[in-house]
């Protein structure tokens, strides 16, 4: 087995491992689509519960979590102002998004594409 074949196999194994460990929303957490980056680790996110929130990336994740417009993210609304604010906890990869669609977690996603 050559070096390229080993690298290809390692890449496939990493994707399979990533798919097995998909974080799902628990409790008050919800999924959302990142609309715009506002600066200062803040972003505007359209959540699947029908609300638009200004969400921030917590300090413990600032250097590990890089997001762009159009990413699917896991949001936890704040206790103090849950209608308008929240924290971004996790960003889903393409393979994870496909798995979420197959399992039915992103059914409302088609409604958001209209506007």
C-alpha cells in the first residue's frame, strides 16, 4: 500500500468517524443557518424555530470554531434573552449536514431557501 492509498484510506476513515458522532440538538438547543458575520465573534443566524438571533462564539471556542455564511450550526439560546440572543456551539461539516437531512432534522431548511 503506497503513501497516497494510505492517505486516502485515512481520509475515508475520518469522514466515517465524523458521521458517527453527529451532535444533535438537546433541550432548548436548535439548528440554524449563519446569515451574516457581524464582527467581534458575533453572527446573525436564522434558526429553524423561526427566529433570527444574534449569536456569539464563546471564548472557549473562538480559535477552534471558524464559521462562514451559509454554514449549518448548533445554537443554544441565552437564558436571559432567548428570543434575540444565543451561542454558537458547533458547526456541521458537509457529510454531517447530509446525515441530518436524511434523518429529518433539516426538514424546515427548504422553507428558508425561498427568501
